């Protein structure tokens, strides 16, 4: 993230407001980066299939244990779906926690910014 140059003769409130806006922007960029780079993996109960999904919930990996295909397409499909559902649940829980933390941080920054510019 680039920082805005602040002139030495800038009003202290302007400098403080710009700093808070940069923190706000940085928090959003950080969350976007995590969403684009995180991955979540899970296996079926029998640990014969592992599915990995991205933070955007796209499948980025699928490992099927040797010999599983002999059990038939229906069994393989069930196990893939089971692992996929677990990976999605894990991703959802992690991302919801991150979003809650982001929301709390942004709320605090917004309150501080309102105070700085005299809206409160």
C-alpha cells in the first residue's frame, strides 16, 4: 500500500485523519489478500479423499487414495462431497471469524476518524 505524502505544515487533524484512512485501507487490503491466498483442506471420514479449496471457495486440490475407485463412482462421489462439505464449513467458519475481526477493527477506526474530524 502506498502512503500519502503529508506536508509538514498540514493541520494536525488532517494528518491524523489521513493516517486513520490509511489504516482503514490497509485493513481492507489485508483481508482481501488473506481471502485470495488462504486455502482450506479437509478429508472424508475414512480419510480416503482430501479436498483443498481456496479462500474464494474454488477447488484447488483433490487427492483420492489409490484403490478407492474400485469401490465405484457413487462411493467416490459421496466421499468427495463429504470432504468438500467439510472444507467449505472450515473455510466459512475461518472467514466469518476474520470478517468479524475486520468489522470490529473498521468500526473502531471509523469511530476514531469521526472523533478526529469532529463529527462526534
